[in-house]
C-alpha cells in the first residue's frame, strides 16, 4: 500500500467515523438510489482529492458517494473541513 493510498484510507475512515447511527442509515438508503438529483452536493469517498462536487445529471457510482442531504448540517460542515484539510497530491503530467 502506497503512502498516498494509506492517507486516503485514513481520511475516508475519519469521515465515516463522523457519522451518527441515524446518518449511517440515511447514507445506506441513499446508496440504493440510481443517481443524485442535478445540483446536489456530494463527496466521492473513492476520490476525496476532488473535494465537494455537484451532481450534474450524469450517473455517479452511488456506492462511493456521501451526499450532503444524507447527513446533518453540522456533520457536513465537519466533513468539508476534513476533506479540504488534507492536501491530496494530484498526478503530475
């Protein structure tokens, strides 16, 4: 496992630990949806380096998605801080 992958796993784990039992249930229910409504904010847990994204009407792999609507406002704020606090290195061209 590379250091980059290890850091990403730690960040993802930290985000998931922020969720309450109710939020975990809400996230699990949201994963059964086919796609997010256009304009909904989300974080792709498999691609934290992309930060907060907005659904644009294209299909998103829901199994990796944490939708803003599936967590409480306070939890979302903490998650955004966690995602933006880590400097996720991007591939150099």
